C-alpha cells in the first residue's frame, strides 16, 4: 500500500521537529517521492548520516510501503 506524502512529512517532522520538509510525488503513484529536508540536527553530520536520520524517522517503511525516495538533505544556512 503506497504512502501519502503527508504521512512521510509527518514522520520526518516527528523525528526532526525543526525540519523544513518538501515532498514531491515523482510518478503520481504514491510510491516514488523526492524529499528535501532542512534541519539544524544535520549540522556537522555527513550526508550519509543525514540520510540515515531521515530513514530512521521513516521507521522501516523504506523498501516496503515507500518504494523509492530521492533524498536531499542539508542544515540551514
């Protein structure tokens, strides 16, 4: 069952309350999304660590309910 963009955003914001989250449905199928996440929690972290933080926020749904997520992360400027 596909995930709604709003559910993805909610999960990310629960884990990273200050996050600015932008999500786009890439194919209109609820299965392939692009997300841009900006959070102060990413400061000093490598890109891999930032992505791991977002994947942890999704609580194991990557590869299941959420098939593909093109992820872009950064700390605020």
